[in-house]
C-alpha cells in the first residue's frame, strides 16, 4: 500500500507479469480491512501515508495476520527509522527511490527464497553424493576423516532442515559403510598414534588444554573452558548459529580417547593424561566404577595439568548437572565469569538427555532420532545457563574454548556378546578376561590394555568396543536389553559420531 497510487502501477504491472496477484490500498485502514477479508502472502508497506505512519500500522497488521511478512518502504535513511522498523520485526526494509526490480527481488526472496534454496541445495547434494559414493572412505587419513565427517554432518543438518526427505535418506544410506571403514581405520591408526605421540596424529582429548586453551590464556590471561558432555558435531552446528552473532567462531575438531565414555574422555581432557596414566599417578582419584564419582576430581586434574605446565593461574570450576545447578548459575552468571585465569564449566544436560531417553517413554518418543535430538538440544540451549554464560563472556570480551568430551550414536542393532561374570556391564564398551562377540564385525577386540593406554586389569584382560549402531547384549538377557535399549543414543564405541569431537574457539566480536 502507498500514498502515491499512480506510482504503484509500474510495480503492480511488473509483479503481475511475473505471475503475482497484487492488490492495492492507499492508506493503512483500507489495508487492514483487506487483510480481515482475505489472506495475503506479503505486505509492502509505505512508511509515510495519509492518516497513520506505516510502522504504526504494523502493530494492527500483526493482530490481524501475526505471521504475515511485511516489507517497509521509506524515503528516510535515518538510523532511528531503520531501528524502529527492525524493532517491529519487519521482514525487509527498502529505501526510495525503489525500482520494480528491487521490489521483485524482495518479494521473491520472501515468498520463494526457501524453495529456491532447497532446490539449489538438492542440486548441489546430488552432484556431491555421486562423488562421495565413488570415492568411499578408503585411504582417508585422520584429517580426511574429519573433513569427510564434517561435510556429511553439514549435509545431514541442511537436508533435514530443508525437508528433503528422499535426499536425506540417501545420505543416511552412506553411514553403514562409513561406520565400517572408520572402525577399520581406528583399529589400525589409534594404537599407532598412542605409540608415537610425536608423530603424525590428530589432536586427542589429552591435547585440549595444552593445544587450544593455553595459547589463548597466554595471550589474554583469562579464558573460559566449556565442556558440554556428549555434544555431537551435528548438534554443535545448529547451536553455532546462535553463537555466531556474539563471537567470531572457528570450529576445529579433535579425536576423543577410547573408550568414548565420560570417565575416560572427560578425565583425559582435564588431566592431559590417558586413563592408564591417571590411574597410575592418582590412584585415589581413579576407580573404574559406573557412577558419577569417576569424574569427581576434574578440578584437581586440571590444577595438576596446569602445574605440570608450570602455569600459575587461578581456576574456577563448576559442574551443572541438575535444575538447581542451572537456576543457581543463572542468578550469578556475571560473578561466575572470572576476570583473570580460567573459568571451567561442565554442562551435563545433553548427556542426561541421551541417557534419560532410555528410561522415559515420553522422552524416547520426543527424541526419536538425530533430527529430534538436535531440535531438543537447540531448545534447551536457547534458555540455558550455558547461553547466558556465553552472552556474558561476549559482553566482557572473554574468549571461550567450547567443546565436548565425546559424541553419541543412535543404536538400533543388538550385538550378542559372550563373556564371563567379571565383564563390565557397559553397552558400547566392555572389559573382561574372555570377551567374544557373536559377530566379529560388530566390535573391535583389543587384547592388551596398553595398546589403548588404559588402566591395567591383570593378565588376560580384553577391551571390546562397539562399532556401527550396535549395543551389547548377553544371550541370557537378550529380550530385556533389546526392548530397553534399542533406539537409544549411546556412547563408548568407535564411530565418527562418538570419536570426532567439535571444538570451537570463540573470540568476542568487537562492537
């Protein structure tokens, strides 16, 4: 609608020639009445009209058609007008003089932009899909695996959000082969990395503090280390968009130590040591039990690592595991961020979500697959104390290293394991003297814990790690385990989803 009706005709004809049905009103009251009688897809609104300003009319338009996209057209280039327009959540903002082509561009972007982007994405994916299928995964080194997995996770997120169901299923069809090849790669490569730490190897859990946090701390004297337990790369990709307006984001990756379970991988992050070294140096802090006390000494392990580096800095450590913890941190978020030294935070929500899914029928239904899990993670993050901490860090210009300790995998295939009574009960990794998977291709068997730098368990001790989307079951409890854990998100095994961990270097933006 516009107060200069004769100037509208060229725009109306230009849009009509391209298939758009255009109705015209010369004042705000007429436009609102038209909206009451008929649904429209888009409103082009002049800021200066007889009677009421266009921006004043937006409020009434929102009452009649809350989701209608509004494009404001104005003669003013004044910053205050622009801010007012953005404050009313208009979809676009055009400054006169405006050509018919400019109007068409705005209309096309808003009404057909999603469809055009989806078509472009589909075209790009089809071409790339053939290349990935032909190349497969053989011959990839650790860098190649990071690049390939990162690309697949980007496609996974983008195709799901675009609603390209058929293409998404085609992408998922690549994953079984990816899992097989990655397991074979890790079986060869991981022990060799641990034998020669000075050789060509990826960053591991033990390198997070020394390789990523220390350079920032040396330059700035203050930094945050945030570990979000069990955060997958695809989950980080959807959170990254909310973080990007606050920080310059550089996302890199590291490999979690095996098993990809919290007692091993997260303790290695804080200590800079492999699990076997932690058990040898700090036996009072280490005991391989299946409870939270395994990670009860992360603060002390971080202090010990910094002392080993001869780095004298203060450390403030917080673990957020319960709703009460979250509420407490929200109340004092400003004081929780140090002005000097390291602020270390562990957020356990994502891990609790994945574990709780196996125990709750409602949560199981809500988080039924990877797409739903990403959405739940995003919804939590938007109102989480983690986001509050990041906002405050950005305001205070405090750099952040944000990472996880391991990922998780959606497990749908039970793998029968024969074991003696001494075997541990974990679903994706087991320790014991005599471990035998019914189908060898469903697990990796390591006969010597020294190969993985794990705590020694005595002669004959084996380590069994699940591959692909399998979870371990016993012949005597087959149906019980199948019904309880099929479809769960688990960790501890050897898949890219569990092993290749996102690490984001967040530098506050200069306003």
